[in-house]
C-alpha cells in the first residue's frame, strides 16, 4: 500500500473528482491517501473547494469494516469524511451493491496471494470496470501462482508494469479493458 501511495503522489496522478474504489483495503491507508491526494491535500489548503475531491469507496470483507471506518474517521479531516465511504465487498459476491463500470480507478495493494480467490477477484474487476476505468495493482511476485494471476489478468485486460520499487520488491501493474492505454 505504501508503494502504491507513493506512486500516486510521485506520478502526480490527478485524482480530483475521480471515483476510486480500493479492493481488500485492510487498514484503509491507500483509500485515505487517495482521498487526501484527490483533495489536493498535499498542495492546497483545506479552505479550497471540497466538491472536487476524489470519491473513495474503501472496501473489504465484513470483519475489517470496523477498523476501516475507525481509521477513516481518525485520519481524514471531518470535511472529507463524506468523500470516503467504507463498504463491504467480498470478491465475486455483493457485486449487485456496486454499479457496473462506475469507477474511474480501481486500486489493490497486496491483494494477489490466495489462488482460490483469483477467479472471484477477476470477476469483481470485470464488474467494476468500464472502458475508461484504470486498474492499478501493487504486489510482490513471491510464487508461481502470482504469475498465474497476471496471466489470467492479461487474458481479460491490457496489462503493463508501470513501476517497480526494487528496495521493497513491489511491482505496480496497470490494467484496462481491451487495448486502451489511457493515462490518468
């Protein structure tokens, strides 16, 4: 999550007025940082227009929601709380609670590790994506199964590696439907 947060800031990706969803959020660090970056928090004072900030949907399984909500409340200024929504999402299930293709950006940090979840994760990504959606996934390639997931992802999306942090051995992959290579 830290590497993906740094990448978003380092690349100067404009998240203002973007609809972003984080999958498998854990503590919610990435979703919180996206909300702050989408507000221009690191460059603009809090007095600026709050209506142009990112809309972050921070998701995980039911067991993580209490911690996620607590972290959002504790780490975002009160005026940004409405811009970060915590929601339950179990991959491959609960998809009718999310409008198909409703997100500009889908983020996942270290969510590729259980082979038995790969099909459900791909089903979820396909449901959440539109032709304009960009997916950014950060992960370590630890095992053969991690490469298997990337192969499965490439069968459904156009995928490229956009960053590698050698100090942490973390790759960031960008995926989009078809052959589109839109920038954020």
